[in-house]
C-alpha cells in the first residue's frame, strides 16, 4: 500500500525545518528525478526531433522553479530551451531562474517542436480555474509536435481534488514530487496523467510521510490474497456455501454465481425470488428457498422487481455475510437493512447508486459531479456511519472505504466498462466472504483480482472484446 496526500506542503516544511534540508536541496532532487526520466527516454529511443530535444515550459511559482533547475542540470547534455509561461514570482523561482540564466540557458518566446515537452507551469495545490492565457498555452502545448510529454508533479489543469473544469495538459508520464498526490487518482485525471512515478526528494519515504496522515491509500497487487487451497484434507463445505438471489434478469445472477464458483466458493446456489429459472448451468444449484447451511449472500445483480423481497429476506439474516449491489442499494428499506447488519458486509455501488445511498442517509451531496469531486470525504463520512461495512465505489479508479479509511485500486481499465462486469465482481467478493474473509480483505482482493484478470485478458484480445464469461475464465488462471 502507498499513501497519497491532497498536498505535501506540510511534509516539505517538516523536511526543511526538522531535517535541515533546504528548499534548494528538495528542488535539486526533484529536477534530478525529471532528468532521470529524460535520460531513460533517450536511452530507449534513439530518434530525436529536428527541433529541440527538450522544451521546458515554466510558470512563475515553485513548479516553474523545478523547470528552471532542470534546464540548468541538462544544459549541454541535450539541445534544450525554456519557454517562460509566467515571470518568476516566488523566491525559489527567482533564485533558480537567475542560476539557470547564468548558465546561458536558451530561452524561447514561442513553443517549438521538440522530442520531450515538460510541463512545469503550475503543479500541485491548484484550486481555481485556469486564466485564459494559461488555458490557451496548455491547448497549444497539447497540439505541439512532441514525441513524449512529462508533467512535473501534477499536469497543469488538474486541481487539488482531481477535478478538471476545462483544459488540462495531457502527459505520457507524471513525475510527482515526494509522495503521490490524491488529485492524480480521480476518474477525470486518469486520461491525462499517463504513467505515474514518485520522485525521491532525498528523504526516506517513511520519514517523509510520518509528518501527516494519508488522505488516500493506494492498493498494490501485492495486497491481493488469492483464495489458494493449501490444505488437502478438506471438502466442499470447507469453502462455504454462497447463495445468489435471482430476480427479473436472471442472466446477471447466473454470472455472479459462476464468478463465485470460479473464485473458490465450495457451493453456489441460485435462490429464485420470482419464478423458477431455466437453463441454469449444471455447476449451480437452484431453488426457491435459501440453503440451510449458508455462508454468504449476494443480493443485487438482476433483481429488478424482486429487490424488496430480497431486502425482506436479508433483514431476517443480519448475521450472514453479504454483498449488496445494484437494485438492492436503491431499496426503500436500505437504511434499516444496513443498520441491522452484524456480519461482514460489502456494498459495490456505481456512482449513481452511491448517490442514492447518501441521499437515503441524509448525507448532503449536490449530484454526481459533486460526488466525483468530493468522493473521498463522502466515502469517509459514510464509513463513519458504518465502520464495519466496506464500500466499493466503482469507476475509472475503484475506491474502497472501511472503518473511516479510503483506499484506491488503480489497476482497472476501460475494458471492464461492459454489462456484467459488476455482476462478476459481486460474485467474486461473495465467494471470499463465504471462505471466511473479512469485509475489507474480501473487497480488496476481489477488486485487485478482477482488474488483474481483465489486464491479462486484454493482453490477448482487444480492449473492447472483454465479456463477463471470458473474465470469469481468466479469474481461474490467476
């Protein structure tokens, strides 16, 4: 897991005041990290443009100071130039610009073609709209002939909440300074950051981060605990019996059931809430009643008109672990249902369903846009109401809240934007609950495995070709 922060100003200040590191040292290390990435690019790519090797666009603040420092460091190594977007304003930017100019750095008054374009215009801490002049500059930078684009800290145009109002620099690589910024992991920013790497500013990460509490925690693939079977003296009951409620659209419940079976549940039963099912895969059991020995429940996929009946059944089983998804989350009884839950519970809403949950609990949120802008705070608020319930908020980046902490899974892709993908995730999560996982561990492992299976699958087929059944088969190969 990695910590991320809305801003690292407090961490920078602590490094200066408590460790005796100067602002200049931090900037030198930031520029060294940018230089390292530029060196790596030219090590792997021999071709150079007919223009500059590197063109740096610098603003007037400390992000611009990083740009001036970079220019000084790589002067003479590459054909470089610096475009001054704003006059140096902060003491650090004035100081670094003066040093660079003493090295006779080439300054351009127009943007010219280059191999690598470096955005050092604003960086982190941006909390307003771009002025007209800067917006036009970023548009020009995006249209400029450049083989590779690097953003220093945060691409210009992404605000401190990860929100984009208009224009934003589209980077192939973002080098964020000191520690990852939370703004880089919003759904809106995912198309603009490119690959994200964190620059070491000369301070061990643990020491750098101990001065502040993380705003968001990034999950890594090493946090995934697959339900591998180590013991040999077992039987199907050792791995739980998972029930999946089936309603109006039976295909969704069948997908969830197959996913649960593929992800380790010993038995899976479809519970028919409306009418007897037809064409049920032979691996699955089905009946109108719940199994006697029940380990976990999946309620939501395809319920439709059966949502209220499912809510009534769940209300009588607060001690059984459950995954609640889709239609059940819009039930008029959802508040009472959640308050009564005593067993491990995971909710897997998309943004619209989570907005419905917030409204049902009287948590103020203006709409989907406001939810996306403030989802860390809203997830944390909801988690304070239900600290024992894990919420998996789906999106370009999947967020998980549990016990007041918000986590982010970064490995998803647009290949999963397909009907049935969420049903597969719900079934996988329920399978882990049936096997004794906690709500948090089940949520984390399910979303990580779901994303990993999708990535592996799209290495062998087009990103548009993923289907739920293919995804379930790929889960079995993890």
